[in-house]
């Protein structure tokens, strides 16, 4: 039970922060919970597809193996399923009524996935793994969600840029996610030395995106209950 709490505590803390940060026109709690559940459910097909892709990359060695597993097996698969879930869940939903909502729902879906992934890692690796991932992998998934949701929100409300923004909503999280995993999977001391600066970059970049769309909220200046 303690392992489950450790695995899910950072998920709910970040979810609460995103909910509070959506300060001008908050989303329905029911739809946010559905987003979390959807993020949990997509773990099933993701595990299956990642297993298949891992087989195709078994002949790669060294950095080539790390690149395949980081960018293709993990980043492409996970971010693609997140984007599909995001699109199907809220693209035409009446509650998706401003650009910042893209960030909110993308984060909640990402956190749902990250929660299940974290349970699997902690069950295998123990409390120390859970504590480490609470400050690294869980926030990283949320920040990948921020990048996806930022472009997704722009795609929804700037029709002329829709196709390009949707492409970026997939491409940018894939690149950021792939780099994150590649640094860890490479085992290269120089790359590992860059891990903490890269995390700081993700945090700064993510908070900048949150602030940009929050400050441009169409509901800024008056609040809804």
C-alpha cells in the first residue's frame, strides 16, 4: 500500500497544481478524472506496441539501441497514444473553450499514464525508485503534456494553423521525451552529466508555456465558479 501511495502522490500533487493554475475558468472535475482514467487505460495498448517495437530493435547495439528504445519504442508510442486520447476526448467537447484547456487535459492524460507506469516501476524497483521518479519521470511526463497541450490548444482555436499545430503537438513531445530517455538509456557519462540541466530546461520551458496561455485566457478579468 505504501508503494502505491509513493507512486501516485506526485501524480495527484501535480494534477492539483495544474487544476489550481487553471485559475480563470476551471474545467469540470468529472472530465478531469475521466482524463486521468483514460491516461491509465492507454497504458495497455502502449505496453503491447512497445513490446513489438522492442523486438524490431533487438539487433541494435550501443547508442543506436538507446536511440531506438528512447525515441521510437518509448517516445513515439507513448506520445502518439496520448495525443489520440486527447483528440478523441476533448477536441469537440464544449468544455474545451480556450487554449489553456489543451494544457490542462493533456497534462491529466499524461499523469494518468505516468501513474500506472510509476506503479509498475516501483513494484519492481522499490521505494528508492519511487522517490527518484517523483522528482524526474513524473514531472517530465507532465511537462511533455504541457508541450502537447500548448500546441493542441493553438490548433483548436487557430483553424488556419490546425494541421501544423497538431503535427507539432506530436513532434515536440516526442523529441523532448526521446532526448530525456536517450540520456538515461545511453549510459554515457557525458550525457548523464547533462541530465539535471535538461530537467531544469524542461521545467523552465514548461512553466513558460503555462504562463503564456494562462495570461492570454479569454476569461482573464472575470472568474467563473
